[in-house]
C-alpha cells in the first residue's frame, strides 16, 4: 500500500470511528467499556506503564 493510500485509509478509519462513537446507541457501550477499563487495577497499571514507555521514547531517555 502506498504511503498516500495508507494515510487516506487511516483518515477514513478515524472518521468512521468518530461516527460510531457519536452514535447514541453505541456511545453508552463505549462509555461502559472505558469506565470498566479505568476501574480495573490491572488495566490501570498496564496503561501507566505504556504511557511511561511512550513518554520516555518520545523524550529519547
């Protein structure tokens, strides 16, 4: 896939995700999944480690 096609594909996916998230039937499900994710200690720890790794990678540490 060419780089331009790849960018167009990503843009289309993001637009579709935004439309799905705005759907009043799907939004409550997404909200519940996010709430459950945030409340889970394992997920919180994993996300914290991921965020720390991304920040250190960006800073080059």
